C-alpha cells in the first residue's frame, strides 16, 4: 500500500495525534485497523489507498463479513468500524471526499460482557502477603518489593489505567495534600484522592527510590529495577504474577484491578457519578457496567428475605 508523505492517512493520523491528542496506543490501533481495511479494498476491489472517495458502503460491509468469517469478535469489528467512521469524518471535514461509505453501515450488536474482577477478600489476602514480605521475608530485593507493592496499591486504590500509571511523575503525587494528578485519555487531567494509608505506604518507596536513583519533579514515579520509566509488559507481568497467588480468574491484567476498584465501590453503595469521575469516564454509560454486581447482590438479598421472592 503506497502512501506519500501527505497522504490522507498521514494527515488523519497527524490530526488524531496533535488535535485530538490520542495516545500512542490508540494511534497504533487506528493505524493497524485502517491499514487492514485499505489493504482489503486494494486487494479485492482495486481501490488505491490514496483514493478513499472510491470506497462505497458495500466495500465496508464486505470487509466486515470477511472479518466475521475469520472469527473476529463483534467487539473488535465494532472497534474497527469506529476507526473507519472517524477516518471518513475527517475526510469529509477536510474536503477530501464527498461521500461517507460508513454512514449506512451499522455497528454489530455487542454481546453483553460483564467485567471480571477479583474478590475484595482475595485482594486483602494479597496485600497481607505483601506486607509480610516487607517484614523480612527476602523474596525480592528491597526496592523491587516496595515498587511492586506500590504499583499494586496504586492500581487498586485509585482505579487508574495502566497507561496512566506509567505516565505518573514524581510531582504528581502530593502526599501532604493526599491527592494524585492523573493524565487520562486525550491528556485530560483529573485529581484523585490518596488515602492516608496509601500515602503512608508510598513514603518508604519514594525514599528508597530517591536513594537509589535520585529524584526530580519530572522523573517517573514508578520505575524498573534500572531506574527508568516502566513499560506496559513490565506492569502486566508484575500484576499477573501477583494475582496468580490469590485468584483463579482467567484474565489477570492491570485492568482487572481497575474493574475490581469500580465493582467494590459499586457494591459498597458508592454514587455512580462519583465512580465515573474517579475512573475518568466521559460517559456514565461506560460506568454503568459496574452496577451488575450490586444488582446481583441485591437480588440475592431479596430472594432470601422477601416472602414472595420465589413465587
């Protein structure tokens, strides 16, 4: 697929990066999804990538059917279609085409998927184990133990995303004020509360980090054993290895701790709008998935307590 320096694709990705302020992870996903579609239309329909005006809604639908035949899940197909819709929105906006071939294409119906989470009792058990290690069990070198515990505490106690965790700088954690500055999707900033317990646990990590690697306002808050900013697979490995100790759920990713954070708040009766703000969701609809566990709990209470529940 040939592209010039100022091709529609390059202009689109630059727009996403500099105007929409999309993250590198999202940019790569858009580049990949768009590239797959344009390769499909070039190979099967002889439509050059630099001539998007030749694409029609039938081409989009045939690509979606092809993805379904390959076993691609509805959610992934929906994401790819969203990429195409954003691309043609940009092309229309820039006057690079007069037709939107995605306008008549409907997003596949998504199967209802409830977020997996770790039970609160299991996470309590994990943190008790980590504190026991702090008390003298030499499993990992001192800094690694402190860093791993801090990483897990931050993910579960604040519900931040993996990318947000990695992007934290030293100056973002104000232990005296008990707040954490987080940069979310679209580089939107939000302030999250740091509990007294979490602030207290951050102190020894920060002191050890300063002794080993120094400290600066713009330095990363969490670092690898070599003192550099962490990367996604590094965080994932730490979370997976620790969750394996206390749970048998299949997926053991940093996002599971975010799901656990939100689910436990919802189960305890926290206001849904407050959870939305804590998570950095732009829409309340994204937060409402966490109410399912509360509903299940209330249904069980009703079933056991109400005299006509089983009728």
